[in-house]
């Protein structure tokens, strides 16, 4: 049974409840991605768009608008009409992190939360000769040697830096943040010996963990990550409340019709849980995680508030 078939009853019932759904969608949908083609959010969103096209019975045109850590695309998208034909596929950073360190034209209230799609932890990794072999030992080594170690991250005030600093501040650790253009650039500088610690996405460093060139000792999720058995989750270290994840979501412009939001959220949920998409996410070290509507708005606000405190502590 296809996703489209499973949702046809839902769409028919919803159409009886609101005129807006009687003909929705009757034309193509534009999906804005606030990053260049080929990145993690882009590849995930394009794969998901194929399933959404089948489920909704319409085409989806993808528009990449990169720049400003996602803020350029977000600022442009907030001008879109809230008619259900303009959607925004983003990761959390442009919404909860970038506004902490940049002046942006938008706020969380500029968007309609529809549904999150997937998530993954960040990880902190070291070379094989680092004098620790688990998360507790890693943090103890950093605490005992203030400002000795450097860690690469995805930019000043980026989500990776704030995720790390939430942990470091709790433990009184002083490590030197070195910003790079992304996980790939961070990895190359880590492998080249220019920084002591890799801070970034799991999928980027995983091949080097498998060859023994890196050992990942900490993940920024509360739970352990099966792909990195040597890494400690924050719950095991007594810091489960300091979890910071990289996660992705679909949003709309402000003031969308609630019935269309509900239809889209349910369609996204069914598509994200499609076995083929789940398998695709696994190759990227990600797992499905669907939070819909107001609950997604609550998640965004909670993360924004938590990262605001970290940014303030760093003087950002």
C-alpha cells in the first residue's frame, strides 16, 4: 500500500471540514531549502519531496537559497503566502542558533510549525593516542588542562559550538573553539592535526572511526548512539538535560490554515516513516523523529531559550 493510499481517507475527511482543502493541492508546491545543493538538509529534503509528491498528488519544486547560516533563505521565505504552496525545509540552526549571533529579519513567530522529520547527534572525536577512551575520561582530561585543547566546529555561534559549550560550561571546561565552514572542513583540519578535537556530524567522521583514525568519545544526545559504541551519551554522564541535536523540519509561512497544516503534518509523518526513507536516513546516521504542529513550536522555543543562555555565557 502506498503512502498516497493510506492518506486518501484523511484528505477526504478533512476536505469536508474546510473549504481550503477541497481542492488542495491543485498546483505545484515550492520547497525552499536555506542551503546550497548537496548538503545534508538538501539531500534529505529532496528525498522526502519525492515521497510527498506521490502522497499529495502534485509536483514539488525545490529552491535552494543559501547564505548566512540559513538566515538568507529564512528571511526570504517569511514573505511567502500562507496558502500551503510554499514550504520551508530547514535544519534547526537557522531558527534556534543563528538569531543568537546575527541580526535577522525573522523570529520563530514568522513561521508555522508543521512537522520535524529526522534527527542525529553531534559528536566529539579525538585521535587514537588521546589519553582517554570514554566520555567521562574525555571530559576529565579537558577539565584538567584548561585551554590546552582545540576543537573544530561549524562556525562561531553555530549549533555545534553551542552544543559543546552546554556540556563544557556544566563541567567547568575551557577548550578553544576553532570555527570552520562545516563538518567536512572541520574533519580535514582534524585529520591534518590543526585541531585536537573534531566537532561535527556523525556521518562525516564515521568512515575514519571505522579505520581507527579517529575515536569518538562523546555524543550530544542524551542516549548513546549505536554507530559509535565508544562514545558516551549525556544521560550516562548525568547531563541528559544538556542534549543538543541536529534536526530537520518542514515549516510554512505564518498564519497557514490549520487544516492544511494538519494534512501536511500527517503526510510528512507517513512519508518519513516509509521504510525506504528510514533506510536512507540510517546511511546518514539519522533516525526519524516526527513532532507536529504546536508541539514542534514548543520544541523550537525551548531550544531557542536554552541556546540563548549558552550564547550569553559565551559573550556572543
